[in-house]
């Protein structure tokens, strides 16, 4: 059997099993390709190059067992491989953190936020940092800034430490434990935040792959806005004059606008449209 044939066979198994995607892939074929290539030690972007590579019987057994584990446990593939990719950058992940998938990463990569920053921008906060992926990507995007990466979860910070160290950014990224902004004392030019925002009804209907992730990092209360209400109340005192907050809210725009009808926000365009991530200035927060 060849690599491509094995990918196709495992794709069919995943489709038949009805597993859910969204943790790095969006369909059965891409997920099968990820698992097959990872198990064989091949580059994850090298399917075309290695499509006709022969697969031994023992390799096939290992891959079939891995896919069976994906089907039976309904864990995201990233938890089985302990690796996820965001904007082409590899991150360690495990069950202590949600699988990296923030649309803020796109905005860092395409410089969409840069126009809102000043020449004086030096201090950035990544709040609810989880695996530390946005802090790492921000450090790569802006080599001149220093970043605090905060999370309430000690387990999440342990994973973030792995990623900060792996990318040799210890001198520029400081990991801090904080429940929201409550224990942070600095003021920032920019706060990035991908918080828990999933509303209660949506939480109840999540497929098993999402329920395998830490609920603390997902659940945002009845309307998804519990964490965000406190964040927007506290943020002005942690933002420098002219500073901005970039906030991801997923599919909760309707709940956000109902909760904060007077707040002037700028909705930023991502691959998912213009209702997943918003930007708000310190001045808007103070006047709302």
C-alpha cells in the first residue's frame, strides 16, 4: 500500500465514524493525511511528494491503531500527536489547553493590527494565553516588543512554558498567572484576548472533540459574555493612552452587541468573515 492509498482508506474510516473536525483540519481527508504523515515522520505539507511512498505492514498497523484511537476517544488529533500548527508555526499541545485555532493569529500574520499601533508600542499582553501560541506569534511579528502572557490555569501556563522555551523567546515573553486582569499591574499598548466565550446553549451541543478541551477555556456563561463583561470593565486601567484591545468572540457577535450596545467597536476581517474578532480603543471603552 502507498501513502496516498492509506490516507484515502483512513479518510473513509473517519467519515464513516462521523467524527467532528475543526482542530486544525476541516474534513476527513486532511485529518487522515495529518495522522498518516505524522505517524510516518513525514512533513505534514509533503503529501504530494510522498504520495507513492510504500507503507510497510507494521507501519500500517500503527496508523490504523492511531485512527482507531481518534475514532473511539473522539479526542482532537492534536491531543494524539501533541502537536498543532498555527500560521505555519508548530506548538506543543495536550489536554491542559484548547487546540490553537485563534483568528487573531491571521491578523498578526497579515499585519491587520499594525495600523492601530504606534511607534511607541513596546508592551503587549496576551490574556487567556493557553498554549502561549498568540504570545509566540506576536513576538515573531513584532521583534521590538515585550509580551506578558497570562492565564488563570497553572496547567495551561506549563504548556505555554514548553512553547515559549521551544521558540527561544524566554527573554521577551513573561508568563503570569492571573484571573483575567485581576492580578496584573502593568499597562499595555495592546491587549490580545481569545477568552472563554461559548454560550451555555452552544456548550451543551458541542461535539465530543470540543468537550475534550478544558471547559474553563471555552464556557462563557449563559450568553457567553461573563468573562468579557469583567474584561471590558477592567481594561481601561490596564491600557495606556491610545492603546487598543483585540478580542475574539467566535460566533457570539449577536450576544456581544446585545451586552454592549453603546460600545464603538471595529470588526476585523478574517478568513471566517468580519464578525469573529473586534478591536476597541481605550477611549471607546472609557466613553461607553
